[in-house]
């Protein structure tokens, strides 16, 4: 076989700027609103939570934002990340399609999340911040921020959703190895946590509650700020290094993607791989034929495919600004499933906006179908994907089999956003036939949607 398997960029080719899709949007994004006044918020409203540099990135309309040199220096530990041609998966599927995957599992924490954890910790350190508070579900984000905090001498406090805290001791051990403090949420360290525990001492917790706790701590301490691992504009922008690298690597391969696939929890790894390509097309560059961009989400938490495009809160305690997004309602609790990173009730405003404009598609699959795809991938390519990433693998395989049925040799690119080495109990459950596809409760969804805040048009 003469076609290469791995496309590796030299460190000198690592992108020097992040790409900001705000500059190329055909219709501007709806502004975030203050949770009390329902008026558009300004940079000052966010100042208790984030350092000014990150707030300016959040509202920036500049097409490119330079990546600070100290951040690029840390990135050199694992970036540029490799792009692979999935020769063996193609053969296993018998597809004429060419499948490429960008592998973000090579980072120290094992996913794409350090791409934003490192710059967030760096900007906070530059602003003299001593501590960062954050939430984590399965622990991917918490361990990424713990790693980044250790690099720049910032203390990190992580509120981990109680069920994950109890069920996933190894991610917690990783956070503690990096020096972070990890607390089960709801906890007795915040007003929000205490109120929930008073009503139910055995509350299993949720991402929405953990966000409320982390935000409360940041808002009430001068030396502490808050960090979020997805959803926000600046977080999505930090991830665009993925797609920019993939663009250069596909040039090396002499190919251009017809279809780009990513999994969506809050939308950041998906945005990372596809925004640079979407931007190129919005500016009329690249190619004339429209690429298809496919977001894949779990059927049990289907914000893009079943949610409403409306203003909603980002957290359960209603401390965060309201943003216009695809949402299942901030009180919606998805049934238990293994892709912890995809359990959020909302979707990034930018990804939601692109969906509303028809610039991206969305589809949902149940977890057993995704694990089946992940196991097929592992047996062909060797890498065991994170349960979240299995959704992207499933989406790519569906496209490859469509190409087979249609006899077309399209080029498929997907983001393999993390490895599953901390998630082997989920794979063991799958192998033992213990994974079931639990549907969400339609009544609960209807109630959560009925409870959306009413915002005057
Ligand atoms: C956190 C996480 C996700 C979900 O977050 P996005 O912002 O949608 O990328 C997906 N995959 C992995 C491996 C994660 O750690």
C-alpha cells in the first residue's frame, strides 16, 4: 500500500492563530442576556467570572486571534496532532470512500479539552488569578484543567457530578495527581449545593448543578475565576486549531473532505474540526461544491435534533446568562448513559446558530449502536475511542456505508476527539450485554421545554 497512513505536520507548521467564525457569519449571533434584567449583557457583566482577555475573545469579531507563544510552547507537547487515513476500517467496511480521522487522544489528558484548558489557565495566570473553579462530568474537562493549572501555578477546584465521582475513581485520581481538588457535587461548600442536599441528601448531581456551584464559588471570591470546557464562543475558537491542522494535513494527502463528522456534547470538538472548513466556504474560498457537515449526538440527550432553538439558562441554579441555543430545558435530566461528556441539556450558541441557518446537519444514535461502531473501529484501527467519540465513529461509518451503497468514493473526515482508556468499565458492560438504550422521558422533556424562560422578542 503506497498511500500513507499517518499525516504528521512539523511543529513549525502548528497554527499561529485561532480562527473566529464570528467574522464570517452571514447572520450575526443573538446576544447573551442578563438572567435578571433579560437585557443584552456587556463585557463588565462577565468580569466576576472570566479574565478580560477571554471576555474580549468571547465577543470578538476579528477573524483571527493570535495564540500566545507560551501556549504554543505547551501545545508542542502533543501538537500538531496526527491525521490518519483509516485504511483498515475502509477495508473492513468494504467502502469505496476514503476515511480520515484527526486524533486528539494524543494530548496528556487524552482528549481535545487541553486545547482550551491551557490557554484559559494561561490568560487567568496573566491576570493574577490564583484559583480556577470548574465542573466536570466524567472527568475529561476536570483533568484537562487540572493539568493546565499545574503548568501555570494555578490552584484548581473541580466540582464533579456525584455519580461520576463515585463511579469513576481513576479520573478523580488523575485530577488529584495533577494537584487539583475534587469535590462531589452537590456539595456543602456552596449555597446552591446546600439547598439541593437539604431537599435530597442522596442527590446524584448533574452538570447543570455542578456549573452552578463552580460559578457561585468564582463569583464570591476575588482571587477565583470560573472556567468552562465547552459551549462558549472562546472555547470553540480555541478548538479551531484542530480543523486548521486537519486542513493542512489533508492538503498533504491531496484530498478535500466531502463530509465532516463530529460528536456534539456542548459542541466544542465538533466546532474545532469543522469551523475552519465552514469559514473557508463562507468566504467563497476552497471549493465550489458544498461540503456536508454532520453533528452526531446521543438519542438519549438530543439537543440539536429534538431541542428547541430558544433562550435558556446554561445551568440549573440560573446564575448564568441566557443564551439562544438548541436546548432540552435546563431542568431536563437525561437517562444514565456512558458518554458523560454528551449529557448537557443545551448546545453551543454558535453551533445552534449554524444549525438554524442550515449550514450543518444533525443526527442522533443510541449508545449501543455507537459502542458497536467503536468496537469495530478498535478492531480495525487499534485505538479504543472515548464513548463520546464513538458517536463520531458511528456517524462516519454510516456515511461510509452510504458511499458503498451509492458506489461513490467520497472523502470523509471525522474527529476522534479522545481515547477510552478511562472508560473500560463501559466497554466491559457493553461486552457483557449490560448496556441498554434508555429513552428519555417524553413527559419530562415536554415539562422542561414548557419551563423555558419567556424572553420578549
Ligand atoms: C467533553 C468531551 C466531549 C463533549 O464536549 P464537546 O464540547 O461537545 O466536544 C466529547 N468527547 C470527549 C472525548 C470529551 O472529553
